[in-house]
C-alpha cells in the first residue's frame, strides 16, 4: 500500500480528532505559521504527506490555508508526531 493510500485510510479519523479535541492547536497553526494572527477559529479540512489544509474563520469571512509539516511524512504513523512537532514549532513563534 502506498503512503497516500495509508493516509487516506486514517484521514477521516485524524481530521475529526483534530477538530473535536484539538481546535486550539489548529488555531495556533494558522496564527503562527499561516500569518493570520487575527484568526478566530480554524478547522482542519485535509492533509497529505507534506502538510495540512485548514479552513480559517477570519473577521471578514473564511479563508483556506495550507501549512507544511517540518518534514514530509514517510509513513502514516508519522502523522501524530508530525502534528505535535508542528504545534511545538508554532507555539515557539507566537
């Protein structure tokens, strides 16, 4: 199975978990790494081996942004540590 296929198998669960349990992390990603300090909220909408896509609620409407991982995923199991490392990196920049 390819990496893309493996990621597709876990995508729904990962996105649901990030939006339900870690909406604060999504907001940190967009404020610190997407250059949107005025963001009100953010929901993960997709991800691939290179990064995450988020729908960001801004004072003027919703924007779609992409934030790259610090390094591309090499296996599906890398998604959790990659998100944690990205969050630590983002928090250091706030």
